[in-house]
C-alpha cells in the first residue's frame, strides 16, 4: 500500500525560493521550514492544492524561536531522571495559507508539527528542554513505564517566549510487573 505521506527535502536558493516536485496528488501536505536561529515553521498547504498540478505558496515569514524547559518532579518536588516528556503542538500560523480542507476544516490538532509529537528525556536532575518552537498551543505530558499516573499541561507559547520553569509533577503509583 505504501507510505501515506510524502517526504521531500530541499533548500532555498539565494532569493529564498524553493521547489517541491513529484508530490502525490492524492495526499494532503504540510511544509516544515527549519533555519538556524528561527522557530520551526509549519504550514498546511491550502485546500486549493488539489485543484492544480502547480501550486504557488505565499511567503513563509520566519519568527523568533521560543523554548520550553523545566523539570519533572515527584509529589515532594524531588527530580525524576530518565522520564519521557512528550510535546504536541498546534502552531498558531499553521493555517496561514487558508484552511487545509475545503469547508474551513484543518488538520487534527494531534498532528501538531505535521508528524505528531516530539519527545525529550530528562537528565539526572529531572531537566528537559524543547527549542526552536513556534508560537502556538502546546500539550505536554511526562511518564515512564510502571508509573500509575502521568503529568499533563496545556498552555499557550508566544513568539520568542522562553519559560524555563515549566515543571511537571507526577505522583508515583503502583507498578505491576
């Protein structure tokens, strides 16, 4: 049946232009742009991508990067090492080119960065960090196999914002092995 996505990597020319060729017409597409010193940009192709073989996209204006960092701690505030922290997002400018689907609907928020969530592992002092983030709505969770509960947060990140005290508190529970 094959993959249900296209993955094409390219770079811009001296004027900042690029071409993506041979994308499958039966799929919806998102563009992810990465440039050092800027937030990752995510844009869903507009619904008109199915109307033509040649789609011209508007400019992508890169924004100042944000970051989120903090610790994963237990109920008493002790750091928890080797925890997985998952981050899902709905970038604010994702639908800047218009709705991705006719009728004004976009992609599901769980699609976040266009490829699902990203994750980080805490260090020995329970610290984690996510960088080069665009402004938008974020969902975070932390867990480890064998824990009865997970910690979850839901919040907005503004352009260029760098909260460094986003702590996730987990109440340890029973492990069944």
